[in-house]
DNA sequence: TGTACATCAGTGAACGCGCGTTCACTGATGTAC
DNA sequence: TGTACATCAGTGAACGCGCGTTCACTGATGTAC
C-alpha cells in the first residue's frame, strides 16, 4: 500500500482543490461554486481540475462527505459519560451550532439525499445520525425514555433530528436576522420533546 | 377606486406572468427560474417583463407572498372547533403535507427572511405562524399545555415550528427518496412534543 | 551513469450555452376638443 | 363624429457576463535498460 511520489502529489493537489472549493463555498454558498474560480485560486487552468475530478458534481460530493466527518468530530466531543438525556440535548445543540456557524457547509451536507432508502437497510456507521441513534437507544435501555407504542428508537431519533434540523434551517433562512436567545429556547425544546417520552 | 381598462389589463398581464413563473418554479425550482423562459411561455419578449416588474427579485418576492397565502388557506381549513391539542397536531400535518406536495413553492416561501426581527416586534397578522401561535395560546388558556418557566407562547410556537419545518425539510433533501410512514411518525412526534408540556 | 522513451501534469483556446437587463424604437390604444 | 395627439404596451437587438467541459497540445518527470 505504499504510494509512489506521483500518487502522493496527486492526492495533495486533489486536497488543495478541495480546500479552495470549501473556502469558496463558505464564502458564496455551494450553489454558487464556480470551477473557474476554484482553478483561479488554486493556480490551475480550468482544464486541470479534470485531471483530479471528473465533474463539478464529483467535487461537491466529496466535499459533502468531508463536512459530514467534521460534524461527526464535533459531536464526538460530547462526553459519552454524560447522563443519557443530557447527552442527547448536547448532541442536538452541537448540531445546531455547527449549522449556524457554517451555513454553507451545512446546506451542502444536506443537499444530497442519503443512500439509505428505508428502515430495512443498515444505518451507515460513523455518521452523526448513527451517533444520535446510539444515544437514544442507550436512553431507552437505561429507562430514561420510553417508546410510544409502535415506535422504535429510529423513529424517535428521526423526530429529534427533525426538531434540531428545523431549528437549524430556520436560523439560516426565515430567521436569518432574527434576534432571540435561541441557545436557551432550543435547549428547552429538546428537553420538552424528551419529557414527552416520560 | 375603480380601474381604467388599462389598469385592468395591466393587472391581468401581471398575473399571467406570475402564473407562468409559478409554474416554472414548480417544475424547476426557484433557483433555476429564468426570466427569458417566463417571457417565452407567457408570449412576451424578455424586455416586456420589465413593464410589469422591476426585477427578477421582485417577481420572486411577490410569488413568495402568494405562496404564503396558499399555505394559510389550507391551514384555515383545519376546524377551529377541534380540541386544542388535536388542532395543533393537524395544523402541523397540513404544513408538512404542503411542503411535501409543493417542494419548490415551499422552498421559495422559506428562502426570504421574515421582516420581523425580534420578539418585541408585532407578529404579522394573517400568517401561518400567527395561526399556530393563536392555537398554542388557546391550548395554554384551556390548560391543555403548560408553559415551562421562562418560556412563553411564542417560544413554544417556534419550537413546534422547528419540529414540523425540520420534518418538512428532511423530506425534501436528505430523505427525498426514503420510504417510511412519515404521516404516522410525524403525528406521533408532534404529540410527543405537546405531551412534554403536560 | 547515461540515454531513450513512455507517461503524466498541466495549458490555452474554444465550444456552446444561458443569463438579467437596457435602450431606442414602433404601432396600437385611449383621450380631449 | 372626427381628428390630433399623448400615452402606453411591447419589441428586437445588443451589452456584458460567467459557466462546465473538451480537445489537441507541450514540456517535465520518472522508468527501464
């Protein structure tokens, strides 16, 4: 598995292009990403990018995966040792904070449909969703929350996700310039939802 | 306040343009709306549109207001006579259903920031938000839900909004092709949240 | 160690496209007397 | 009722722009003997 010098340089250039693209997305939003501008700032000709990626879509796809990883790193910083409910609340808050601090990245990350198409398919490991799902399952096992009839850990996780995702999206669109103590309100909202599960 | 024939024709043409634009947005999403295509389908030259609207942005703004009105009509169909909690649940479901059936309209409606910038400013009358706020206030008054300390009707309404908005957005992005009984799950989610308020 | 050659990274120019907006204009419609 | 004229609705052509992608190519790098 050792790499030739050429392979190394190739990967390095790939990452340079991705970094420039990521920077431009942060500045202008992913819908406005221009390959010509990426080339300009990475000191390549527009044509050179096609040495490293087969299309613009390809670049966006790779980036969105990297952004998912960034989110995961942050969520992993929430101590697993916390009481189950407290842990879930904090995971939600990290999610929202990431969205608000990185609007463009967050939107790109969510623009691509998940590969999983139904509950029957396996949950992809090492994803933010999986992390929350585990936390919810733990809270069920410890008895901190109970499942409504016919509802399983996945459905609860999805609902929580909807709540924090909605809070995030509203902050980036409708409530872009709205002033309020969202940290507090969102925290109460998550706690309220969990309380509804006894 | 009577209108000259010229004014009437003017308004009629305006609405024709808006209708074509709305149709194209439904087909292609509002980000991809092309004035030239609007002109083509409305049988005008591109230049003619500027007789009726001063810019593309202007057209999108007017459309997004009309879409808000459409949402409001649907939500008003939920009987005011329903038990308070049941009414809130149904309002949420109508919201989500509208989003899922009209993805492009829904996204346009939410792309523009609200004019209200803080809780101190008055809530705009005749908006979907106001409708839910009233329903929540009624549920508080009737004792069906209680306010956590420091939390008022507006914060509860916002949290509910986040929940149903998140459910909507996930259906349009990440979970675009995901198969599940979302009607049921979303209903339980809203009920769970309300249950958390006792 | 030198050399011949294949591979590779990268370029410049072009293709073909669509966009929002402006401008000078014309022919039709409506108004005032 | 007819006419002169102002206003209006609408046009065609252009401005100036940026885009993703492809193609034939060149000079540099690495490899094999």
